C-alpha cells in the first residue's frame, strides 16, 4: 500500500520534470514566479498578499501542466492535422493566457503600491 502511494508521487514528479524539461513556457512561468517571490520577500508583503501570490503562481503553473497534458493527448488521438485538435490545443493555451493575465493583475494590485512607496 505504501509503495503504491510512493509510486504515485514518483509519477507526479516525473510528469512535472517532463513539463519543465520540454515546455519553454513553463520555465518562463517559473522564472516569473521566482521574481514574484523575491519581490514579496523584498517588500515584506502581508500573509494575505502571500496567499494571493501563491494562488496566482499555482494557477499559472497548473494551467501550463494541464495545457501540456491536453497537447500530449491531442497529439496521440489526432496525429494528423484536424480542425478540432487545433481548437482543443488553442483552448488549452487560452486557459494559460487567462491564468497568466489574472496573475499579472494580481501582481500589479499587490506590488505597484509597494513600488510607488519605494519611489516616494
């Protein structure tokens, strides 16, 4: 029982490693997440702000993982070009775009006042 649970974590970490290894956008999102964390530490943001930053980061990374999974499954199910396969991939990419845009708005709401205070 315990070995099976451990194996499921191995599968999950293998999937995460694959996404980081094969998807340039995941690495870009991770760099943006690291920048947000550094800004949070620099500005000493509140616990509530940390929660919002963590949720935003998680939302973008999760969307990118789902996008990759949908791309893999679409390529498997439809190796030839098909309009619906393209629509599925475009919709998955749109989900990442929405998550990233919402995260950028959250970042602006949290960090812009800190930048303004720093400049004054």
